[in-house]
C-alpha cells in the first residue's frame, strides 16, 4: 500500500522538512513501516488504520515514555505522532542495527533487570493498550494472581471460546488453574514490564546499545517478561546470566515459564488460531 498524500503532507508540515524518499521496511502484520529520508535526517515511520486501531500509537508513545523514565534501557526517541483522515502515523528516530553478540546480550539482560526494579503501588497501568492488534486491559489490581486472571487470561479465553478456538473443557481447565494459581508462585512487588518481549521487539544498535521497541507495558510479575523471551528465540545464555546477576529471579522460575506464556499463546490463538490452541492446552496441562 502506498503512503497517502495526506500523510506525506502532514509529515512535511510536522517536521518542517521536505521528504526526499520513503522506503518500505519490515514492520510486522499490523503497520505499514518505512524508512523516511528528509533533508534533516532519516526516521522510522509506522502507519495504520485509525478506525481499526484507535489509540494504538498513543499507547505506544506512553509505553516508550514509561520505559524511558526508568533510565535503565534505551527506547527510540518519539519524533512525531499524528492522524490524517483514517490513518495514524508514528515517527521515531532511525536506529542503525548492529550485531547481537555476547557483550550486547549481557547489556540487554542487565538493563532489563534494572528496568524491572521500577515499581508501582498496584499491578496494571494507568491506561489500557494493545498486545499485538488486540486490546489489552490494564485495570489496577492488588496482586499479580488477580491481575493475571482477570486482566490477562479471562478476556483472551472468552474471545477464543467465542471464536470456537477453545472448547468447554478448556474453559473448565482454566477455572481449575485460577484456584491453584496463588499457590504456584511467590508474589513480588510489581515490576515495569515491556509486556511483549519476544526476539523481534528489541534491537542492538550499530554501537552495541540495546533498545526496546513496540512495548505493551504494565506493572506485573517480572517473570512474565522473562517467559516471553523463551517463546520464539532470540535470547541467549549471556542474557539470562546477566539478568540474574543483577536481579536474581526467584527459585523455580524456569518451571513457571509455561504458566506465564499462557497469555501470549492465547493472544496468538485469537490472532492466528491453528496450532497455538494445542500449545495452550499443553502448557495448561503442566499446572492442572
């Protein structure tokens, strides 16, 4: 899809600079993504439907700001956000990607641990946001078990059941899990979570500096972020060792990874169906 004239005009006015070129780049399933070259600099721009995804880029800006305020790990600078017609756009600084190696993995693990030290009085966040293209509720709760059940699992389970991706027995198995959940882990203070920390949502700059991108933030159990890092690869031993050296995870964290990954897997069930329902059942069977 070509970039509309309305978006181009808005960007040129907002940046006060003539656009020289716009080149498509990989940007996922939700947004059109481009490298934007102006007389000033290069930028990264994302464009999507304002009607389909209202407030998505506002939520992203809020999430990037929350991470930035921790002074623990870098995020891209927000340059400009706007709407024109039925299109929303977000312009971020352009970051030249470098190599992921032992040193950069250690930095990423250490800095994520530092970010997880940022805390809040309750679990949740002061605004809802998105997980992928799905609405994510962040209503505050006093403990992680309640938040994980009511704000994470239950909305996704209802959606999947309504679509026919999960059956009555699946729903019953989750009901059993809810009763057991408080005894399966030790509560910790809420930690600021990236919320969607798979291998595609961080990058290493050409200078070896880690950046987090595309957040779905909330305050929650920090094992949730760690669990997501194991879903699709992209994180090595150096990352986990550096994290634990800085902020030791509680005993048994490895055994709880499948528990916390129930949520992102349910999101994938609702977005893509197919084999993800089987993965949900397999993970659930470990705990019920």
